[in-house]
């Protein structure tokens, strides 16, 4: 599938974007190993989250749905998972691969995790190494690339692991493994990362403590089934937050959006750039902070993005690069080498696309420098990365010519129906079959 975008347009209306992908993954995993039934509302029916759901079904968990974002999961308890009859296909989902590695590392049966061509190029050493220290036996193709073969475990031992880089996926992987380990498992974060796993574990009745930057739990407890209401995904909302900010005359209300403090780097960074963003009706839903977000068009200025905000906006940088391209002056990002190992090398992919649109930029090993200015048009190659595709769709609002975005099928991994929602809000977007 390809996106064809006509230049210009205004964004307006009120919308609720799909459920949070990170929370959707975790809700299925934890409800599966809880005791008793859990009901989940707002589940993201995108390909990534559905890959996690399919894996838990293959591990013997009975799951009804999804139907309009609702699931009922019959939890089997910590010891109730069963050996899968086939390998578990994670599709394009790095979150599924890394978190399930932790969940499966302590099981008394073997399993094998694989994925699509893109996922099988992504490094897994960052979870394999600490899991091996806990006593897991995991081997991979080409050293640390999927498929991952996880051997039956005779017992894990809790460890303390100082993470070399801030990563919510690594932290969550080790906490999930720690549920099956003897003693305490603790992780030190070099910078704050999204804390959905810790919040949700507490929601299932499992004690998790935090002392400054150290998160800890003790193995051998139990999770109790509960109800989960998943808020709208701020990573999906980010595309429309930027769209309304850069398109003159725009005003948009995004409802029921998760505004977890570990996820709002997009709002903080845009506000520093001069964006007009207001949080309204702030409330707590199932342990997660939620708000409605009102966005009005505002002129942006280039900034040096604070490094302490980088982990809090790591998934939103593709569309933030578009905001930077529309800002007056220079925007500088550093400390974001994590972007090199996402679904694509997002620094290289965005730099290539920005160059196509005539935007001056200088990619660096851990970031990029972007000079704001006029956006032209052209053909964008997404490198099969859903966030690259949606970011350049947003760019059309300020483009001078048509933009064609290739290979957009992966958008369904995180935001099914993106094109229809974008069109309804004012983006001049159409879809067409890609060239063979």
C-alpha cells in the first residue's frame, strides 16, 4: 500500500485514537499469567498487539475476542503456560519479542520466537545477556538476531542489573523473568523509561518497589485477574498533535489519551518549541493518568532537545523531526542512538526522507541536526517502518508539492485505520496499491 498526499490542509475536530500499544501488549501478557479472568477494554487491534495475543493463545491461554477492543482472558497463573506446538511468530513487533523472551525464559519447556525480515535484523543481545546471567539458555541466529531459541529452564536466579542504556523493553523483560526467579530481581535505570509494566503488575496485586532509579520485585508471588481500561496511545496521538500544530488554522481535541509521565516527552518538547497544547479533564484510569489534549496551530522555533526528554519521546521522534522541519531555525537532537535499532534506522530513514523534501539536515551517530525551512515534495521510502510512513504523511500539510509514501502496509502494526482517521480530520490523503 502507498499513501498519496496533496499539499496543504487544516486539521480540526475531535477524535480518540486507538488504544495504547505498550499497554495492550502488557495487558495480555499479565492477564494470561494471572489467576482468574481479566477483562480488557480499549485493546489495540493492530498487528503488533495481535501477535502477542496469538502467542499467548499458542501457550495455552484461553482468550475471547477481540471484539471492538474488548477481550476476556482466562488466566492460567504463573505456572500454567504450556509448551507451544509451533514457533511463535512476532511479526514486526520488537516489544513482543523482547518481553516474551523474559516471560518464557523461566518456563520448564522450550520455545522458539521468530518474526518478519525486519524484526529478524534487530539486535536481541540487550535482553539475551542479562537473561543468561539469571540462568536462561537462549541462542540466536547470527549471534543476537532472531529467531531466538529458548531452552527449557531448570530455575532462574534473581540478579541486579544496571542497564547500560535506558530501555523500557529491557526493564520489562527482566521484571517478567523475575516473576519466575528465586530471590529478588532489580534493575537500575540510567534515565526514566515508561513504567507501564510496574504499574500494571501492581494492578494485578504483585508488589513492585522503586527506590530512586532502582526497580525491584521478588519472584514466586501471584497475580490476580482484574479489569483493564486501556487509554488512547500518545504515540499515535503524536502524529495528529504535530499535524494540528504545524497546519495554520488548525484546532483539534484528542480524547482519553494516556499521559503517563514517562511518555509525555512529545508534549514537553513541542511546548519548548512553542506549541499550543493544553491538557484538559485530567484523571486516573486503572492506575494510568489520562487527559484530553487540545492542540491549536502555533509557529514553532528550533531548539536543542534536552537529553533527559529523549527516553520519554523515543517512539515519537519521526514526527518530531517533521515538526523541526517546519520550525524556524535549527533543531538539534543528541543522545538518541536507540533510534538506530528501531523498526528501521530511524535517524537514517528520516534524514533520507527530509533530504527528499529539500530539508537541510545532518545525521549524527546519536541524533540529527535539522534546519527548518520550506518542504517540497517527492517519493518517500519508509524502509517498512510504520512511524516513518505516518510522519511523512503529516509533512504534506506544509509541503509545496505532492508526497508519495511507499510501503505503508506496516502502518497496521500500530495504527489500523490511520489513513481514514487522518482524512476525516482534514489531511488530504488517499491510498493506492503499491507497484509490484
